[in-house]
C-alpha cells in the first residue's frame, strides 16, 4: 500500500504540475465555449440576416407562383428586399438557369429558385445556391414554397385571397420535452441530446487522451530504462495500478476543473454574450427562456434532466472504461520500443475506441434501435455509448446493470492480460514482439 | 551459518522458451565482501541479478537475503541496485527523482530530503554557484546523470549493493569515484556485488568471484584461492625493442607453450604440460630479445577466465579486459 501511494503520488503530481496540464485545464472551457457558443451565434446570425431572401425566382408556372413565393419570403424577412421574380417560358428555363448561376457566382445573389408545373402540382421545386447545404435555409425555403402552393390551391378553389393569407400564415415552433420513467421531465429534449453528446464525446476524449498518456508514460519508463530501477523496488502490478489510478485521477481533476470553470464562464460570461442578442436571436439559439428572465433561468432550462442514478452510472462507466482502455494502452506501451511503433501497435485499441464514436450519430437518431442496444452492451463500446443512450431515453435497469457487469468482466480480463504483458515487456528491449511472442509473454509472465 | 551470508542462492534455474538462462546455479556471498559476478555477455549475470531482486521469479531453487527468503516483505528494500541499462525520468527534477526512488525503498520523505542534500554536495551537484538538484534530468550532462543514478542506488543506505556492469560507459573520473565508493562501502560493512566482463577491474576490487558461462557456474571462490588453485604454470614476460617477430616461433611451439596472451610488449604465457620454464627462458634469451621481466606468476583472472570459459563461451561484444 505504501509503495502504491508513492507511485501514485509521482504519476499524479508530475502531471498536474506540468505546464501542459495547466494550459489544457484553462483553455478547455474556452474551447468548449467556442464550440458551443460560436455555432449558436453563427446560427442566430444567419437566420436573422436576410440572406435567405436574397434569391432570384425563375417562375415558369405561368400563374404567378413566383410573386407569391417572393412575398412569402419577404413576409419572413421584412428587413430584406423582396426577391426578384423572372417570369420565364418553360422552354427557356435552362438558359435562364445558366444566367442565374452566373449571377450567383458573381455574388449578385445567394441562389435561385425554379418553380414550374411540377411545383404547382405540389411535387417539386428546385433550388440552387451557395447556401444549398444549409439545412436551416433550405427548411425555410421549403416551408415558404409549400405554404404558397397550398395558398394558390385554396385560392384556385375559390377562396378569398385575404382569407387564404390568414389561414395559411403559420409559423410553428415545435417545443419538445422528454418523458422518462418518472413522467414528463423539465428541460427540453434537445438539451438532453446535447448533454448526452457532450458526455459521450468527453468520455471518448478523456479515454483517448489519458489512455495515451499512460502509453507514453510506460514507454518512457521502458525506453529510458528507468523501469529497471523502479521494478527492483516495487512489483510491476503495483506500478501499473499506481499509474492507472494516478493518471485516472489527473483526468478526473481536469474534468472537474473544466466543469467548475465552465459553470463560472456560463454564469458570468453568458449574460455578456446574451446582452448582444435580440430576443429573436435568442429563439434561434438554445437559450430560449432567456427572453424574459435572464441568463440564470436560461441555464436552468438548458440543464438536462439527469437523475442521481444516471449520474452514478455515468461515473461508473467513465471509471470502468478508463480502466479497461488504459490497461490495454499500458500493455502497448510495454510492447513498443519507439515512437514509430506506437501508431501501429495502438491501432487495434484505437479501432475499438473509434468504432464507438462512429456509432454515436446513428444511436443518437434512434437510441432504441437494435444497433443502439447491441453497441451499448458490448464491453468495448458500452462505456461511451451506454451513457449516451441513458441520457437520451430511459434504459431498463437490467440493461444498464448487464452492461456494467460486462465492462467489469472485460476490465478484469484486460488487467490480467495487460499485467502479464507489462511485466515481461517492460524489461524486454529490442524488436517489437510478434503475436506468438506475446502469447509466450502471457504464458511465462513470471 | 546462514546469517553470515548476504546472499544464498540454491539450485536456481530459469528457463525461457528458447533457452536456459540460468542452470542449477548455487552461490553464496558472505556479508561484508566485494563479490564479482564474472562472465561473458549473455552468460546469465543479469538474469541472476534480476532473480535476486525479485524482478523475475526462478522456475526452481531458492534465494535468501540475509538469511530470509527474498520474497519476504521488504527484503529487497535492503538492496541498492544499479542496473546495466541506466536511465531516469527525463522531465523530472533531480531532487524529485531521488526522493521518489528513496520513498520506493521505504525511506521517509523528510529523511530522504535531508540525505539528498548531503549526497548532492558530496558529488558536487550542489555548489554555492549552481544547484543541479533543481534542474531536470535531461538538462544534466551524462556524467552528472550517472552520479544522480548512483545516488539513487545508495540513498536508502542499503546493506547490499548490486552493480550490474557498473563501469560500462563511465568516464575515467566517474569510474575512479565508483571504485572509491565501493571500497568505502566495504569499509562500512556493506556487501557489494558487481557483475562485469572486465577481469582486470574484478581482480583488483573483488574479494571473491564467481565465473558463470552459458547459465552455469564455472568456478567460484576467494580470488587468491582461485588463482592459487590455477597453479603457477604461467610466465609473465616483458621484452624491450622490436623482438616480437623473433619470439613468435617460441610462443607458437606447442611442446613448450600451451597458450600465449600476446599484448604486444607483454606476454602472459601458460606453459604446456611438462614444459620447463627454464627451457623457455633459455630460448627467449637466445633470440637476443632484451628481457625486461621473466617471472613465474599466478595466472590473472583474465587467463583463468579464458581457460575455463574457452573461446566458445565468449560471445561477440566481449572485449577482453579493459
């Protein structure tokens, strides 16, 4: 126990004292703020500006659909000029499109919209523009065109144009909230998605960063030959344990510092940011409730609803996932002799980790699917994907427990294997072992 | 009398998949002696040392330290170990590295700090102008790093010091400091074991030696006894001038000379069985070579080593004496 503490102390203090730890800890929240606030600001900005309305409408319908859509867009963006409408003959559409393309290329407009008989029939319209890949912009254009097609039909059916306008003018904002086992939870469903995403990404990041820290630490001890002195005083098992616990706590320290700093940043920084926003922009951003009651309320509403049980499960998954992957990384560190070997040797473990991240998006879109279920039960992806699922939908307790149990077993196996490879590899210089040699290391590990 | 032994190794065996590293090795190291573990590279010296330190576990056999099984809790804390492959944490401050190494051996932090100051001063790493204890390891010169490593070996005041190839890579000044320290350790009643393939060093410093080759003990014992047992069938011959060519026919005469170690102006000659040293002297004088020294001597450890281990036991990288 005494020696474990000595090893742990060195691993922890040497890392926490380093300049890079300080830099990472201080810059982390700034980085997080940038990746959350900046897209929010950008999203708010692009929506609020009249870029969407800056289009040319090529109307080949012959029934004035173009003018309707132009007015519809103008109604959405009163600040912007009404889009130009060109009535064109269906036969000359290709030529007109070429001309419009040229104009867009010359930055006279953002894009052009083609309306033809297919549009009147309610089947298709075409849009080409610089912002064609912006989902938000496309969504607005689609809804305006759809609305106007509907209005045109109602009018054609004999309804009074003024009535038509009143009836079709909607601007629906869907508010979501999550329903869990305990009924409706406060907080929006969206904030849970964001939270789940952030947690899963953070778990992945910390495991990769600090797993590789362990790998480098082991490799340093091996290549500098300091391992030989150290293992003459302490068993390799103790050394490995001290290392994993020490580096693990460095990771925990960093996350804790990040959370505290981020909270401070949100409490004191958010009011400054939101002051620059109009209520309309706030709607666009995630902090909906900030309209009236200020940043604190916005924060409260933006907070995801996480029960104590879920929180504990998250912690358990982080600890177990870290132990699982860091013991594997330690074994790799003991196998390699140079930086060049590291990439290749750590590939299998990195693939396991990356495979968890690849499945994040499909699981977020459908957290109840068979894929999501399987991936959150497999020990190597469970530490990242089960927490993600748990923040999105209620997961039955037995699945969570089974998943944890699986990871525990995987951890024991990884520790058993790694301790043996570590014990032999640490003092084995020369070329990287083949699989056959590795198997022998495990067999003859004493 | 187990208590008189610092180390008692009985019938130890260590086998790897490809080969046997140590085969049925038994050796006893009395307390308070300087003990040399001699052998060519790959003979099993480092494996033996690692087994003593419980870094690797023997397949069979027992090892005792100061009369206790070496697996006893804290038993290896009484050993100071300087491995052949040296190195320290590059980015760590000298004082912190040393304190870490001492604490690993169970020394209290405060005590360690105090001793570190004494050692740094003794080795000239802390002077009024410059305190290298505050520097990081990789800011130190190689010689200084070796000093730090050596301090780390002795900081916990071990009763048994094991030095694996301590002279390899040492400059003459550090080598001298190391010899002085070994002598000083012995004077203070500590036991020192060192492995080397440099026989001249061993012959001067060691009280007792053990020669191992291919994992097996070839011979062991007190140096003077080992040499006496090898007999006085050895002639030390020194000649002046350029007489080498004239001497060659004599040295290659197998009825007279069994083996000659030609060191250019000095020859260590082992007589053939039944050969008369006077006959050798007569023939050397007859060549007209100016004889500066002709003496019947005990063979050097180097000679004994060559004879007992043989050329086949010496792998590449073995550099004779130095």
